[in-house]
């Protein structure tokens, strides 16, 4: 809908100053969109794909050469300009798709899960490119299922079952819950989790490596009280340590709170 491809059933939205329902063409002229699935031509080279998209955008001559050179340098794809797109790695394919999307200087860039299935090194490179684009004044709108990546954004909207449940900067999301996050170590992690899920004052308790992350309401319970209860059930000794929550911890806690 924000790209002007679908009509909204209700409400209004503006992108780059234009109403997406009333001026979809003006919106499309000012945005770039990169789909999750690689949609370029596998039998064309990196350079040929870029030529094709430059022609679609009406970019030719010196401007095209300068733009392509700048984008290839920014993404470190210069050595691969003659390689067929179908023979690129997953990370390189995403860089190529991004370059084609950026050829017409969009004001707003929409990216649909751009690093899904991409190796960690390529993910880091891709985010470095996005930071550079933002630094140069572009607005970047990213959808992602990786909440550790979402923490890199200036503002995060958390969606659950089609509803926006919270929208704030990451540091605000992690510090404005009434409940307190703890790391819990227990000799019987599975049994401790099952017991705590039903305990009063426990908002959420989820595995995190060899420990549990648990949100407690300070008005209803305390670590000392839960340690005592776990000891009585033969699930001790339990050790609670307050920790700053991750965005994933916060998301799970908010879902529990809303249900």
C-alpha cells in the first residue's frame, strides 16, 4: 500500500509528501522498492542488469556511467560486473538488486526482508551500505523478522497478527516496560519454565541459550519470592540476575501482555 500498488481499505498514508491513494504515480516516481525474492535476470551480467534498469528509468550517457560506477564502488561489486547474476552468491544478488533500485535516486527506499537467507558477513556489509544511504539523506523503510537487525533502525514498529502494537526508537521500547527483565539460571530449565509460566506476576519466560529470560511485574512478585517457590518444588537453586532486555525479549513480552 505504501508503494501505491494496493488500495487501502481504510485510513490514509503519505509517502514523500504524496497521498498514496490519490497520487500513486507521484509516490512511485520517488521511491525504490526491493522485493524479498531475487527478481532480476539471472542470465544477464551484473552490468547488463544495471544497463537494463537504467534504460527503464531513462538514465543514459555520462549520468548512467557515473551512477553505475558510484554504486559498484559503494557495494564493492566492481570485480563482479561481468559475472552473470545467476552465478552470484545470495549476498551479492541482494547488492545487485539494491543497486538497480537506487539508479533513479529514490527519496524513500522500501526493503522487504533484504537479508533473509544471507550470510552474516554479507548482512553486515548490506547494513553498512544502508547506513551510508541514510547518512546521505535517504529514508530507508525495512521489514525484517530479525529483531537484532531491527535494533539498528532509528524507529521500530512491532507488528503482531496484522496490528501495530508499538512504534518507538529501540532504546525506548527496551526501557519503557513496567515489568523488569531477568536472566534465570536453574538446574532444570525446562521444568522451571513450565512452573514459572503459571506463576503470578510472570509476564513471559523464554529460553535464551543455556538460561531463561523472564519479565516480572514488581507489583506482584519478586526474584526472592520465585527463588523460594522454585526451591520448594525442588527446582533450585535458582539465580536471578537483572539484565537489559533485547528487542526480541520486549516483543515477546508485549505479545503476552496483549493476549
